C-alpha cells in the first residue's frame, strides 16, 4: 500500500481488516506462545529460516501492528515496543554501549534516565556527561574517544529548553556516533527527529501516544539493522516487552493523536499567554511564547509548541504547594499528555532524585511547576488556575 498522510497512517498503517474476518478493530492476540504444525517448522522458525511467530516475548501480532504503525509515524524503518518508556530507554542505551564507553547527554533529562545513567556508571563503568548542546564547537569538545551515544531530550523536561536536533546530528555524523532522541514531549505529530538526521527515536508511549492515562508503555524506532539487533539482544534477553492488550490500547489511542495534539497545543498557547500576565507568576517557560529564548528553533523543528507549560510562582516552595492545593479541576499528578489537565512539582516529584546542586544548574527551582494542559475547555482550565493563583 502506498504511503498516505500522517493523519491517515495513524488510523490504518499495519492493519488489514479483511485478513481478520473483516473486524474493524484489530484483534488482541492474547497468547504467550504459538503452535507449530510440525517439529521441522519449529526448528526452521528458531533458525530464522521461516517467518512466523514463536513466543510473545520475541514477537506478537498485535504488538507487531503497533510497531509497524509507530515506524511509519516516525518515518523510520523498524519500530520496537516495550513494557514502559524506561524499558525502551534502557534497552537502547545498554544496547549501544559496553564497559568503558561514554554517553554524551543533553542537560536535564527525565529523572529515571538520569538514574539509569548513574546505574550504568556504577555497575558497568559506562560514563556520561551532561551538556547544554548549544553549539557545534562545544559538542565537538565534549566528545571523547569513548563516546558511543549522543542522547537528547528536546524539549527538555521540565525546563522546556530545546536542542537543535539537526545541528547535533550533523556533528555526530562527523564522528559516526548515533544520536538517540527521547521524543516523548512532542510526539511524532509535532517533531520527527529521524527526518532531521538523528538515528533512534524513543517514546514513553504512556504519554501523548496513549493519551488516556491507562497504559504504561515504550516505543523505539530506528534502522532495520539496529532495531533487529536490539530485538534479539537487549529487548529479548532483558525482556521488558509490551503486552498485547496494551498494544491494542495504544493502537486505539494513536488514531486520535493528531486531533488531540491540535487541541492540546491550542489550549496551551491560550493558557501560557494568560499565566504569563498573572501577577503571582514570576515567569513562563513555553516554546510557543514569542519571548521564549528558543522560539525560533521551536518554529524550525516543531510543527507546534506542544501542550506542556512550566512556570515559576512568585515566592517559595510553600507558595507553589499552596497553589497546587488550591486547584480543583486540575489534578495533582505526574505523567503528561492525558485528556485531564495535570500539574506536578518537579523539585519534589519527578526530579526529587536529582541532587539539589544539579537541579539548580538545570533550572529546576522550588517554585517551578509543570502543567500538562488537557483537552478540557480552556476557559474552565483558566478559571481553575486563576482562582488558585489569586490565593498565592
Ligand atoms: C515518562 C517519561 C519517560 C519514562 O516513561 P515510562 O513510560 O514512565 O517508563 C521517559 N522520558 C520522558 C521524557 C518521559 O516523560
């Protein structure tokens, strides 16, 4: 089938109803193992001589549909599904490194990715450095003889700083180092790192891709060669795979990704402008704000600014917590990308594991809050935020 537009592929790619009794919705192959017609068939599947399923930790038809769909959405060759975003991050990072290697990482990554890099250093002597990645020269200077991965989050959680993906991919090519991008905050609808020259994309599918707050899952996309290798090593042998039911929920959620993202972005833009003007607010960090230092870069590499807004309340931690406790519609919860508007306090929640000194360097102060703008009417979200801000 020829490739269609993004909005069409998210609904159809990887599923052929007439091969499944005409069922409009794809079947959930809720099975652990697959029956071989003969001993020889089993032998040739294990030998890789014959296509076909063996065991659901290796591959499952419902999960494979999702893998084909995400590969198409990121414009890559092959997708892999994992039991969580962190299962994807760890399978990719461990798969691309060995003892003695070095990972160059953008500043202010997801808290558990920070934890994983520490663990890899302690257990396997795989070192890492955090780097702002703001210009080519400083990246060249930070690359060592042992650097085997450049790992980027953009926008960076929760400060919304951006990294110029095309620029970093250009430098990495000079050295033949693969660039891995955690694209969770944007989803492939807003940003496609592979199109900008990066090599692997990772998602916490738990967030925008699912969109309904009912699945923990991870996805990764890259070249057929690399992904097939990872499928047979860190994915299969560490074993953090996705269940068929979760894959089915994700296939369902993904169908509405473009319409949901449009609304998330529209609501966030309206709310960011209003939050910025409120006297109880110190500053707003939102890539769609014309005063945002990297507004131009956001326009260059993202289709729209996304649904996440970070902002600092005037005052201290107590003021931030008082504001949160005054909210009624907005829910206090980590995670993002759901229909419900969610707020969290990075310093004591998602980034509590990061030592205070690093946290301050990253710009994660005690007054910083991160809002995941939901799909409710923006007027109702604003009424809620406003009444809580008025109490600070
Ligand atoms: C949530 C998140 C992760 C981890 O994903 P899980 O599905 O919770 O394991 C990784 N990166 C980013 C940017 C995230 O927001």
